[in-house]
């Protein structure tokens, strides 16, 4: 409700139910659209999977840049000696 808004704003992760007060939904980090708490575990798993995908993409980007930058800088370009 309205009294929950300050607590939701101060929390590390605030969750509100969509059927609650509008002020509480604005202060929350996550708003459950439906009034079912049974889907909460699925939402938490979805967030963990998303963070895993983000970290995996950062790893692939690091590997690509680590290997690609020396090639782009001409590390393997044959040395040409001008007379």
C-alpha cells in the first residue's frame, strides 16, 4: 500500500504487486503484474538466467577483442622493407 513505498524505496530489491497502490508500484524495483506470488520463483530464475547470459556475452566480447585487436593492429602483417 501507500505506507509500503518508503520501505520499498529503501530496500535492496523492492517488489510490489500490480493490484497494489500506484505509489508502491512506482517505488518498487520489480512489479508483479498479476497478483500471483506463485510465479515469483520463475521471475527470480529468469533474472538469474539473464545475468548469466550477460556475463557470458562479456566473456565472449573480451576473448574476441583480445584476439582481434592485435590482428586489426597489423601484428601478423608482413614487414615490408622500403629501399
